[in-house]
């Protein structure tokens, strides 16, 4: 992913509300599978890490990206934005 594409996705993500919240139980298999299922309908997902979760959000973002085969767009504070292209129902057209 180029920096131009990443910037475009960040601008789209700024208006999104978080779909998931990760709490003190951190990354459970249930949360990971729910996020993976969510990529069937959404290409861009924002996740909120709650204050009672003591894991590093950046590490969690890359772990989620690896498990769901998605890409980390950005991690700002306790917010994670992930992108996964949907080949069947493409909604986001990335700039070249």
C-alpha cells in the first residue's frame, strides 16, 4: 500500500465510528473471528481499544492484521484502522 492510498483511507476512516471495542480480555478468538466476518461487508474497520486493556494497541493491530489477512492503515492512541479489499463487493477505489 502506498502512502497516497494510506492517506486516502485515513481520510475515509476519520468519519467512521468504531465497530468493535477491545477490553480487558484483549484479543480473544471470538473478537478475531467477528472482525474477520465483518470484512465480508466492510472494507474499512475502526476498532476502539478501551482503557482497561493493557496491551499495546500497535502490537494488537499488527496481530489482528496478520490473523485476518488485512492491512493496518493507522494506529492513533487507542484507535485502530484496518483495511481489507473485498474482491466480490468492492466499495472503496484506491488511488494509484
